[in-house]
C-alpha cells in the first residue's frame, strides 16, 4: 500500500512539474488577431483620406493667408507721434488697410474705440494711450471731402 501511494505521489508531482515548467525549446503561442473585416478596412481608408484632405486644406489656407495678408510694418502708416502704438494696437485684430481707408473726425475715432471694445472685444484703451492713439488717427486720417465739397454721406 505504501508503495502505491509513493507511485501516485510521484505521478502527481510529475504532472504538476510538466504543467508549470515550459521548456525553452517550445515557444509560447500567442493568439493571433483575426484579419480586419472589409468594413474596418474601408473605415481606415476613409480616415486616411479625410486626414489627407484636412492637411491639404490647412496648407492651402496658410498659403492663401500669406498671399492675402503680406507682412506689414508700421512704415505703411504716416509718420507721426503715436504711429508705433497705433500699429501695435490696431494690427492685433486687423490690417492697416482698414485704418488707411477710414476717415473720421476725432470724436468719431474716439467713439470707434468704445464700439470696438464693446462689440469686438478689443482691450480697452484708457488714459494717455487712448489720447495718443485717437490723436494720431484724427490727425492722419481726418474726414475727407467729396468731389463736390460735401462730407461722406455714408457716415451721416
């Protein structure tokens, strides 16, 4: 009886050793991923196409922006006290073309500062900076007279 018990114990230990120990010569088998479905392949292709189109659109937008808005310098504005400040403050939101084609009285330029602050989120200009900017604009971009001597009818 003791002999049988010893044989059973050796067999159990042998089976346990086989279950736990993996020889190095036998590679570990990993489950292979199933091949992608046609729908997955089509979705991946659509994603690549969309990404390529988006990249092309970004590149074209940058190219057009460079053509439409060439780099400006303050030299496009008339020389005068406050030119640098006007250039720095105004071109943060728009080009100098808007400034150069606008012709207003000092009061209208001053009111325009409030309008841009309220309607367009411009940082408020106050104190000496506001006076400097408005004075420069009023001096260099005053109201123009039309060919018949009248003021601009669209500003009334």
